C-alpha cells in the first residue's frame, strides 16, 4: 500500500477513457484499491478515480460521510460507507438537475458550481465480482457522477455552465459575501474534494 501522488488537470491520463477491468477479483485490483484508499486518506476527500493516480482503469472509490449526506430534496440522508465500484455505468432516472459546489483533487485550490442529475442508478461490480445496482440521489448521486466522469476523461469544469462560479478556495468567503441574495446563491454548502 502506497500513497500515490495525484495527477492534475492537463495530464493526458485524466483526458482519456479508462479501460474496463477484466478480472475485478484479481490481486492487482485489490492492490490498486489499497493504494487509492491510502492516497485519498492522505489528502482527504470523498472520492477518487483510478486515473487520478495514473492508472487508466475503470474503477472509482467513494464514500459519503453522514455529515455531508443530503437527499435531492435537501433533507437529511444516510451516509454511504466506503465503496469500490468497478466498470461503473451511470443512468439518470429523471431529467432533474441541481447545482452545487464541487472540488477535485486533480484541480487543486479551486471550487466550481456544477449541474448534476439529482436521481441516478449506478451499476457495476465490486471487488468480489458481485454485481452492484444502486439508486442514489442528492450528494450521493453527485459524488458518483463526479467520480465516474473521471473514467470518461471529464473533469468538473467541463460540466460547468457558468464559469463565473469557478472560484479559488481562498476567495470563497469573499465570493459568497458578494452574492446579493438567495436567488443568486446556487449553493450554500461548502464543497468537498472528490
Ligand atoms: Ni475529481
């Protein structure tokens, strides 16, 4: 298990489509997940995709801390324990989208407001080769969409629809103070790294 450095926007591995994993139960895949967990823990964040540590394979890890869990309607939701998702597919369950702040370990020091589907189903396999199919909404759905985008070479700024809401962390407080009213405030919560 090794803490790997995290690639940053511009690295070609972050721009390519990840390859599917043929044997999710292999020792190599377990070792990859161990490295990813160590690497994520070292920097702090809620999710990581394998390409972010330089491995162009279709695997993401994520968790939703109880304190950050929020349903699409803004109500409290249950957290999601540390999850490994291999060869994931994300399917929107409605046309509804919502805006909220995101950050990314591959785009350090910045935050942006990103539209995401509020209700999705994601499927794939786990480390034991078992099929996974989960319906998710709210923050859980956002995290999964963000991580799975990495497997298609997409970073969150490419999903943004209003680049005025791309902000340096150190300017966040001033930026939020400058918003005139709730109608211009796309999100009240503070973002996490993903
Ligand atoms: Ni990210």
